[in-house]
C-alpha cells in the first residue's frame, strides 16, 4: 500500500462509519478523525518500511557476443512512431554490406514521406473506418524501396533548419485531422492530395528527385539499382500463429498492417526460431517486429527477458497471448547477431532506435531466447538466410 492509498482508505473508512452511524458522528469531527486516522496509517507504513532491510541491488547481467553483422551506429527515432522504417533502413544497410557493397547510412524519413500518401489513400477509401497514424510494418519500408527507391541520410534528413531531432507528433495529429475533415465534407475534392503533400513537405521537407553522392549524380531509383543493389522480391516476412495453416502465406491481423499484406510466411514456432538462429549465425540480419511492453524489456539495463524465464513458451502460449492482446506489434528493431549471458544462456543481439546513449550497449539490447519465442510478432529476412528444408516446404526458390 502506498502513501496515497493509505489516505484514501482512511477517508473511505471514516465515510463508511458516518453512513452506519449518521447521528453519532459530527461532520467537522469526522474530518479531524479522517486526518488523524490517515496520519496513523502513514506513520505505521513509514515505521514498517524503516524496519525492513534495504533491498539488495539486482546483479547486472553481462553478455558475450557470439556473432554479429556489420551495421551502422544506433539512431534515435526521437518523437516519432516510425520504428518500422528505422529498423528496416538499418536492415537494408547491413544487407548492402553483406552483398558486397559499402556501409551507407540511409535516410529513414524518405520511406516515411512516401508511405504517408499511400496510408491516406487507404484511409479515405474506407471512409475513415481504419487505422491512420505514423506506425507501419517493416514490409512498408521494403515496398517504398520498390516503388520509390532510396537516398542517403546526408541527402534527406527530414530535419528543418535549427532542428536536431525528429519530432512528428504534430505532423501525425495534423494529417489525421486533415483527412477526417475531408471525410466529414462528404466528398473528397480533387485538391486534397496536393494539400496533403503540402503538409508533409512543410513538416519534413520535399524528398530529393536528384542528388549527388560521392561525386556522382543519382535519382532515388538509380541509387537503389546502382549502389544498393537490393531486390525487394528477395525478402520474406515470417510469423508463427496457429490460426492459419503452417508453411503457407497469410495476412497478419494487426492494426499496423494497413496495406493488408497477405504474404507473411507462417511457420511452426520451432521452425521460426531455428530460421532466426540459422540466419544470424550465417551473417544475415533480421528486421524484427514484436511486443516490447513486458516489464522485462529493460532498455536501461540493455536486455529483454520474460517474467518467468524457466518456462519455454509454446505455440499455444503465443497464440493465447496474441488472441487476448497481451502480445501486440509495439515496436520494430534490427536483429544483428547472437550472444550469451554470464550463465551461457542464448540471447539475440538487437540494435534499437532510441539512440546510442540508451542503455549500456550503445543503443543495443540482448533479448533472451524465451522472450524472442513469445514476443516476436513477425520479422523479415533474406530468402537465402532460410534453411533449405523450410524453403522447400514453403515453396521458396
């Protein structure tokens, strides 16, 4: 019981007494009695607290990295809900290196800027009976690469003059209010898109149509084709839920799947985990989306564990948590390697997007195997990182 709880209970007890004996308790005296009883409760609580031995500080966990892929430093998504593009832009950067290219910092805002109008189209077509906000899924970033290309971060930061950190809070509110006003008008005009683009350009700038990088001229699409050399068709999104058939593609029913993507490969839990471990051990990385709402997701200490690490989650555990909303698609991050703790238990090395100063590992976390099994909602990986037998069962060539 906290101090405020003690005061509330004292008042409640005195009010209850007045209801039972309305003629015997003077209201002014009841106020004094309430304060007296509250004071007594507080003093009792403080005395009990003083008698308790001080809590022993939790032992800090230590980790040893087993394998890790090359990547850029952790970035800060700041006041945005665009982790999906931060995670997948970082994933693309590592993929470029893995495929023989140079390590390049990509603009995280470029994909966000082009996703907004597509979300707006979808929102208006269903007359507002859908989700519209900054969030998205990791396939959205890959789809923006497919449709519009990419640019280096140095060429498009999304920051206006004088700004040092992204802040999309007002942008999100303004765009949603604008679209709701269009819907309320009863009939969208032909001008709404130009006005909507104007809002985006005002807040995060107009994306470059042409730019120079390392002395050469590019468009976003030629930069994708000539420098990044990434083929969006080579990437597979994977999940594991028993309400759809395994080894087949499915639509994942989560709010941020605004595009109604139905290409998630559904695998049994053991194959999902085996795929992830195999890929990371072979130098591939993973763009991950999952639940980070657990108490054990500890950014300050740099690790993520379940409350009960002694129990290995089952397929049913995952399904139950998904169906009753205990597991939701809260956050996206970039899995970049494997690690183990001081007891030799397996962990996954994850690059987060809360900045280099978040936690003790330069913006990275170590996620336990059990947390990964229970709280992964979906992830993206290159098809070559999938074990051969799983590829064969899923019909991936």
